[in-house]
C-alpha cells in the first residue's frame, strides 16, 4: 500500500495524516494514531467495544514474529477485506477506530507534573540529612615487611 492509495481509501473518512512507520505507515486524524498500514495489511485500533465486530468478520489481531515467539497486539485488528470496496462503510470503521484510540488515550493519563502540593509532600517524607562524619586521620607511612627502607646518606 502506498501513500496515494491510502489517501484515496480514507477520502470518505476525512483528512488523515500518513507517516512512515515500521515497514509501512501510521495513519492518524486529529493527532491520534488509529491505523497501521503494513506489509501484512491494514490494521485499525480496537478495544473491548469494537473487537466483537472484527471477530464477527473473521479478522485477526496484528501479530509479528520475534526470534523466540509470535507476539499478538490485541489493540490493532486487521480490516476486513470487503471494506476496501466500500469506502462509506470503511469510513464508519475508521471513525470507530479513532474513537477506540481516543478512549485508550484517556485511559493512559499522563503523569502529574510537580505541583506545590506534591513538592510539599515530598519535602515532608524526605529523610533528614545525616550529620557530617568527622574527617579521617591521615594514614601513617607503610612499614611493609616486603619493602626495605631506603638508605639515607648522611
């Protein structure tokens, strides 16, 4: 699948951003990635609300091989082949994939920035510094039995 084919495919959906990704393209709308176009096919973002529709169509989740095993990515499912010929229904599936990606984004809330409250809490829980240790006494010259003392001439 090339870039021009993907732009035509999503014409009924609306404007999409297509970026090089892995061995294909990442497809996003409104700054949210909702589809992957790879050598293996076109995969849409899915969640517990949309997966039953993919299963009913006989679609499979995205999979890839590592040296040791096959990894299944349940958050992306292969688009049913029949939708390549029905751009209006493909647009409906794309909207559902965008909604699933949006729901996933809400679930992954970003970590809270440092606020005055969290900084104060850290200060309360932070252990106090230990008192400074006294300086060590300087080491004496070594009197090793293996080393002979140097002779001094008078």
